[in-house]
């Protein structure tokens, strides 16, 4: 009788420990997945922002160059007159 009780208690204890370990493992995996997801999303957002920033900067530079070019051409035309 006592052996059976001890066996049951041991089984319950083992079951609880296994459940806890499984829960922890699952929690860690979920955390990792969530972290990866968030990291990817953040990376995409950062990439988009950087792309926009770079695009704006490139646009400004191109505009300046075009303005200078146009100014030179205009000056040349007026100077030739």
C-alpha cells in the first residue's frame, strides 16, 4: 500500500516537473519567435525609412545639380547675346 502511494506521488511529481519544463520550453520558443518577428518588422521599417531618407537626399542633390546646370546654361546664353 505504501509503495503504491509513494509511486503515485513520485509519478505526480515527475508529471509536474515535466509539465513545467515543457511550459518553460514553449514559453522560450514563443518568445524567440516573437522577438524574431519584431526584429524583422523593425528591420523593414528601418529599411523603408532609410530608403526614403536616401531618396529625399538624392532628389535634393539631383535638383541642385539640375539647377546649377540650368543656371550655367542660362548664363551662357545671356552672355552670348
